[in-house]
């Protein structure tokens, strides 16, 4: 519920957040800050920031970077925006202690200026297996997070992914006249470099303690954009930090796999409850909104559709247990399918792009408790005495309303019944029901003394 409230709060605050892109004109330096894994929200933020800087005729875009890696598709979108930018882009690994691992290394190589602060590092750009298991297929080039990981060249699929990543980063190195041999090593062997070593090997151009120092260091340098050479005049320029706006922050929230997963479940359950309670309205409205948000978020993420199908199957089986009790067969099967589907739903090992196991097991526990509650009710119902039908009538005590020689009337269960008796009975006598013959009760005199 707190996650849903967070999403709603971001939407409601849309009108009072940071001014939109392009709100201010004039030349200067635009600073964009990334301090997380590279994902759809990061890609949207950087691409629109670069476009905004071009519209405002900025002198330079500085991407302040600290990332463990990220999604390949998002990384490539960012690199395409950098390569197509008429405004030079400097990527600055800052502050000290930051890193540009994996996807960050590719972005650094693609930038017109590559800079680092002291005590930072880059590298470890080896593709890693999807799901993290040995022998499984490789992930995309940007999806590497373990600085010490070395590739296993055993499978042809993995070799193809590594060769593709090597060719990609070499092309970026050659475009920017940087060290292509080390770039290949960063992919093939997962090596990393400190800032000082990177400067010495020609991987970066500048080491600086802060952004003003970086602007002084690169002043007068000539870089080549898609539109031709540009000589930088950056000393003393105004620095404008462009923070993520409401759209980027909303995208960041809903593309968090745990939140997208929660939205998916709320959407499914909301529509199911609306279907079984037509006219409730609120579950249907909330469910539809959450399901659409989840669909939008999941199409931006590396989703395993087998996992999605298993989650849907698990929910359907658990709901089916409510309406067709199978003494646990449907419900337990649903919980198992739900857990397996949830674990394999997101098809990557990139930090920040996996579903929290605690959330998965919390949802599975809730489903399991529902199943066991249904089982308890079903077992209690089987053991409860019969309260309707023929079996419930036999043994009941009533009262003769007429004299009964062979047939007459008796009052049983607040109803008037036809009755017959083997011995004559008088009106007002207590009777016990022995049997039910069609719509006629077979009764006898009831002796209260036993």
C-alpha cells in the first residue's frame, strides 16, 4: 500500500515539481546526475536532458555518473543520444568513491569528454548470464555488475555475446580515439581501472576534483560532434543542474520491478473481485489503472513471459479454490505456480532490476493463508451436522395439529406437514419424526420421559 501511495503522490505533485525542460534559455553548462543503475527512467532523463540542452544552445552537457551497470536497451538509447547530440557531452565519474561499471564504461567511452574524479573506477564490462546461473544464456553488454567476474567461454551463445560487446565498445573507442585494446580487455576479462590508471592508458582525458575544475581543464579543447568539430569555451560558464522532473520520477517508480510486480497483482485481483462483485466499482477502477501501469512498466523491462503466465495461472488457481474447493489441490498448485513465476519474471541480474524475494514470499504467504483458510472452512463444513433436507428432519420433535388415526397434520420446523402414524394420536400430542415419505412424515408419539 505504501508503494501505491508513493506512485499516487508523484502524480499529484506533477504540477509543482521542477520546471520543465527548456524552461530557461541561454548558453551554459547543463549538469545531469545519475547515481543508480541504468534503466528506462535514466534513459528518458538523459535523452530529454541532452535534447533540452541542444534547444537552449548550451555549451556543454556534463553527465555526473555513479552506476553499477544497467539494462542494455537503456544504455544503447543513451549512447545513441550522445552520438547524435550537437552539444558536446562530458561524462564525469564523480564524486570520489563512485564507479562507472559495465554500462557506465560504455557511456564513458561514447562521450566526447571522459573524466573521472580521484578514487573512482571504471570497467568490468563483461556480459553476464541471464538469471545468473552457470551455462545459461548471456545478458546484453551493459548488464554486468560484478567487478571480479570473468566470462566462461564455454558456450557459443556466450562467445557471440562477448564478441558483439567487444565490437561495440571498440567502435566507440575508435570513434573517440581512446584506448581500444583496454576496452576489449574490460569486456573479455572483466578488468577495471582506477582513475589514475585510466588517464595513463588513454581511456579518459581528465582527472578533476569537481565540476568547475573539469570545466577549466577542458576549456579550449576541440571535440567532434555529428555536426563537425567544436572548440569548447567552458571556463567560468554558468552551471545549471537539471534535476529529474515528475515524469522521470514516476517512470523510475513504476519501472522498479518490485513496484511493477505489485501493480500487476493489485490489477489482477482488483479485476477478479470486480467480476465476482459487479457494481463494486472501486476494485475494478483501481485494478484497471494498476494493470495498465504494470503493463507499461513491464514492456520497458526484460520480462520472462513464461513467468508472467505462471503468475496469472497461480492467481487463477487460488481464486478457483474459492469456488470449487478441491481440498488444496488447486490452491497449493496455484501457490507453487505463483512463486515460480514471480522468481523468474524479471530476466536479468542487474542490481535494482530484480523483484525483492521478501515481497514474493509475502505475496505467496498471503495466497497460502487464503488457501488454508478455504481448506479449514471446507473441512468444518463436512463435519458439521446436516441442517437441511431429509436427514435433518428425521428425529425432530413436533406437535400433532389434528387427530391422527392413519393420517393427519403435524407442526414440525415451523411448517405444517401431512403425517401418518402406526398408532392413533390426538391433537396436541408431541410427536417424533421417524421418516419422510415424499411430502408425508412418518411419526410416532414422543414420550418426554424417554
